[in-house]
C-alpha cells in the first residue's frame, strides 16, 4: 500500500509538471477551446463511475451513486468533446477562407 | 475479460493520447485533430474499463450513458457561442459531481485511513466544484444577479463553514463508513462552501472563477483516482488541474490582481477613482463612416458588450468591407475581455474572422500609435487609461489596450452609464475620442449601409 502510494504520487507530480509545460504554450486565441477540451478530459472520472455502476449484480446504494455519476460524467465527456470540436471548426486562417 | 495488466497498458495509451491532444490544441491548424486524439484516448479508457473483470452488469451503465450522451450532445449542438461560458461552467460542475459520487461509491468496496482521506478530498473538491459551478452558471446566464453578493460578516461565516467542514472531515476519517453521518456532513458543507465561495465574485471576474473551477474539476477526478487506485484518473485529472491553474494565473495577471484578491474582496469597495470631468463628443454613424472610409488601418477592440449585443457578425462584415477598401483590419483582444478566457476569439471566429487577424494585447499596443481608427465595442475597463495613469483607480496597474494612443477612437456605447467595475473612464473624454451612442449592432449596421450605395 505504502509503495503503491509513492508510485501514484510520482505519477501525480510528473503529470502536473507535464500539464504546466503543455498548457503554457497555448496562445490566448485558443483559450476557450483549450478550457472546454481540458474540461472534457476531466470527465475521465467516467471510468470510476462505470466501475461503480457495473460493479455489483445487486442494485445497491453504490450502484445508484455510480449510475448518477455515469450520467454526469457522460454529459461532461460527450458534450465537452463535441462543443470543443464545434468551436475549433470555426477557427480558420486567411488561406482556408480563400480556398472555399 | 481483460486482466489488470492489459487494462493499465491501455490506460497508458489513453494518457499518451491526452498528452498529445493537449499539445496539438496549442496551434490553430492542429487543434481540431488534437481534440479528436484526446477523444480517442477517452474512448479507449472507457472501452477497456467496460471489458474489465470489475464490470458485472451493463444494465445501469447502458441506460445512464444513453441519457448522458443525449443531454451532452444536444447541449453541445444547440448552445450559442455567446453562451459558451455558462456551458463550460455547467460541464465543470458535472465533472465535479461525478467525482464526488465516484469517491462516495468507492467507500462500499474499500476501507482504511488512506482511502478515507482520498475520498474526503475528492468529495470536498467535487462538492465545491459542483455547487460553485452552478452558481457561476446562474451568474453568467443572468438567472441570478451577476453582481458580487457581499454581506456583513461574510468572512466569519466562511471561516466557520471551513472549520465545520474540516471537523466533519476529521471525524469521518477517524471512523470511515459509507453511511457515516459525518460523510453527509462533509458533502453538505462542501456544497454550501461552494456556493459561498462564488457568490461574492462579480461578473467581470468570472474568467478567473471559470478557470479555477476547471482546475478543481480536474483535481477532483485526480483525488477520486487515488481513492479507487486508478492511474488514468490521476494522470488525466492532474493534467486538467494544471491547465486550469495556468489559465487562472494568466487571468489574474491580466487584471493585475492576486487570486486571493479576486476570491475574497468585493470589487472596488476600497478605493474610489478620481471622477473625470470633461465633455464627451458624440458622433453620428454617417460621420463615422466618412472617417472609416478614409482610414488605412482600423483595429476593433471587442468586450463583453459585443456578445450581449450579438454584434460579432456585423463587426466582421464591416471588417471585410474595410479590407475591400484597402484598409488593414485587425481585432485586438484583451485576455479578460468577455466572461471566460478567449471568449471574444471564439465569437469572432464564429463570425468568420480568420485567426491571423486576432491580435493579442502585447502585440497590438506597440502598433496602436500608427493605427488610424480604434473601434471599441462594448469594452470598458480593458481600455480605461486610468488603469495606467490614476493611482487611485481600483483597476490601477491592470494592463490595458492603449486605444487612446490611436489617431482616432470610436467608442460604441449604449448610453453614458459607467462600466462594470463602476469606474469612470477618461477615454470617453479624450480629445481624439468620438462616442457613437446606441445599440452596437444597430450602429454598425448603419455604418455598413453607408458603405453600400
């Protein structure tokens, strides 16, 4: 358990540093799609929700909690990715425009 | 059935796709593919989880996933670009709520102090994110007042709430169980705290709050990952957490305020700005047309008012007409213009402005003295020269777009009410400033009709 915690903490620290490096290079023009795209990624909690909602043959309180979490997380994931794609589809350069 | 090794290997692939996806979001040409890659990563993570030994029945999963997908997809399709901030706020909140529920459900499977602590963290962050996001949504969609709600003893109430929350959290961790009354206490108090944290923040500070809530929704997923021992939740959650913190920091710098100042002080309560005396010089749309028609370079400076007036399409049309006249057109965008980071860029992109015309504050300021006309549309604080010159001003020190240095400034404004922060703007009395009063969309349409014989 203790060693497991160290591994998880190591992953956490590395991922945070990586996140800082990746995001600080994004131009201000793309901040809204970046935010909604990142938001969709935070819907990863759907993995935990699936395990909770499908983890038992009997319907227990845990199942209900998991089921509700699945609804919330799917809205977050599906909506987040689709709306980001819709926004990014609007960003065009001058050359793209003349191609039309 | 996939075993744990295969599942975790697939999670590593998913994490790699998230990282590449975020990297590609950094350039307009590759951003859309980046988002697609990240979605593929999510799909992989979901599919291998569904195939894992831990899933015994798909019954509830299928029903709930269909409900969630329908709601998510229709919301994404139907939302107007002007309403993007409240949409992102709601999605943040749902992510937080999901993490809260996942952590709570984890208590039925696992016991021990470590699990209890991580569950508590996840429940607190998730609860604050959910309740805070709902309030942010209410303020942004004007369901409730977007002004800061401040009352006497607010800090004392908040401190007591926080103390009670910490006490319940400790009590719960000492004797963790899924039905512990202290757990209900932690959930309830986290929700109340989320509400109280966001109500004292005014509409103009919303870019900071949304960025922060975005960060929290990632951190909540990350904490839930510790609770259920899942690496993909930790990696993806902390990437989002880091992204949100960076954006929060950028927004705070663009307002020259600390995060603490944004969160804990009602705006403008401390200092009063020097009232500016002077006369404003109004201009008619016809005269504005004559000046624009003769201009060689024009820059548009949009603010939240452009979104409210839905004027982005006519602004773009005017820009195209000016370009057809041989005029150089750019759009200068302040980092905190609008209600979320990059809000104005999305609106202008929707109206078909190409992204190479969207100029950041640091790049436009050196060029402004040589620009013939700066057209300010529904922006106020971000072009207010007292942020630069008046030490008594509540926004003193905030970096601004120096439109007053342009040869001529048009300010499109509904009437002579003061801006969001309630400070007077000496720009309106500047010798080179002309005020074009009326609805921004109507005013610009009038100028456009002058262009068309």
